C-alpha cells in the first residue's frame, strides 16, 4: 500500500501551528518522507512549509532525492569543501525563516544544527519544540504498519523456537544471542531491533549486557529481542529455566505470568495507560513482590522500539484503536535473577489483538 507522505506532512504542519517544520534523519524522517539517511557529522534537515518540502543536504546525499520525484523537494546542497553553514543561510533567506516560526524536534535535533540555524538568523523566539507532537502523530498505526510488525513478530518467534530447541546449559549468553540472530536473519529479518540474553543472577538486571557468562542448570535464561521488517520491530521477552527452579523462582514467575495475563485481559480502547499499569502492578503487589517491579508496564512500539504510548502510572493517555504497545511486567531480585514476560499488542475497536503467541508458561 502506497503511503501518502504529503498528507502526513500537511497534517504535521497544521498541528504544529508553525510556518515551517524541521525534521532530521531518524524515525521521524522515515515516517514523514520515507527517506533513510545515515546520521553523521554532516547535517541533513528536511524543511516543510506551505511552499513545499526543502532539504539542507550534503552533495553526496542528493541522489536519494533524485530517485524520489514524488517529494518535489527543493535542495540547498553543500559540499565538504564549502561546509554546511552557507546552505543553512541560503535556506533561511530563500524560505524567509527569520520572520517565521520554526517547529523542530527537541529530542532529535542536535545542538550544532540548532546553532547553525541561530547563526543564520533564527532566534529562539522563532523556535517551537514539537518532539511530543511527532510521537503522538506516530502513535496510531495504519494497517500496513501493524502488518509489518506482525511479520517481524512471526520471524522472531520462529527463530526463538529454533534457538531454544538448540540451547542448553553450558552455553554462554553470547553464543545464544548469536544463534538467535542467525535464525532471525535466515527467516528474513532486516536488522535486529533489540537483543538481550541474560542468565542466572544477571537476569535480574532489566537492561544488563549480554556477555560470556555461562548458563547453568536450574537458572533463569531471559531473552529480550526482536527482528525488524520494513523498518518495523518486534520486541518480545520470554524467561526460561532448564532443571528445577526453586520455590522462590516459581513464585516470581507465577506473579509475572498472572500480571501479564491480567493486563492483556484488561486493556481496551477507552481505558488509560496508567490503569493498565495498575492492574498488572496490583497482581505483583499482592504476591508480595511489588518492590521488585521497578519499571513501567510497557511502551509504544513502532518505527522506534520505544515510543508512545507509555503504559505507566501518571500517564492518563486514553488508549485508542491503532495504538501498539508492549505489556512486559517483570520482577528482579538481586543475587537471584529476574523474570519478564513481554507481549506486543495493538488496540482494536473493542479490545486488543495480542500479536505475540509464543508460550508464556515457564
């Protein structure tokens, strides 16, 4: 299905209430233009106004615009010998930016890029931060975006099944991660969205580092990972044990399993993000493990692995059809280990579609 980038840009300009919007390489550039640019010391800025789309762009990247005539983009090109400042000044003059409001993403525009605008005469009174708006607009997914994530999930789960059938105690975290990566690549993954393999007490680190620790008998193996397909990711976590888990480990797993289930059964359009978080957190609190659930219940999923909505206490955003997010309760006890069960869901008109299906039982 062809994406109407013009409609996306028009909606962004209207909702920003600015004269010009500036977009830098990354997920926002992909979402609003379909263009992929490498982020480097060479600035690339997309500028959209009622006059159309323009780019401050190094000469070596202009060919990417040549193959996209649908964008009808004007170029303010610069060479390595010349440097980028003249292109910023040229754009500022030709687009009359000094007297117009400029909306930009405060989360992704770099300081040296803003300083180049300032040197070209754009003052802070002209600037508007639309970082939150950009993410809000991306929060409701179109059918093609959901389809891409479902494909990424299918690749990921098939690869995990093959990896778990192969893995055994005595292997290192790194060996298991390399096997899982290889299995995803063989199934058509177009990159790795996330890869975290932790064993034993290291599984108690929510964002630990995969290393050379050997997975032992009777220990947790936590795998948090995801393939990418057409730029869209999966983000799945499952926790395993080979051997005989202790009663404490079983209690941890049981609490997380029930919390995950409770949140999946509760989530639907019309409820708030914080309400979904509370439902899962209450289950873990009731199990006496609340102090060990140390992160939000989930996060949005899209072109970025972490985006809106945030499923956390204090976020009163109402769930709407098309929103995609994770449900990932976890319990992490020092010197023991951790359990996390993470699913990917999309809000429908009357509930949610749980896109992940890999078994959740220990």
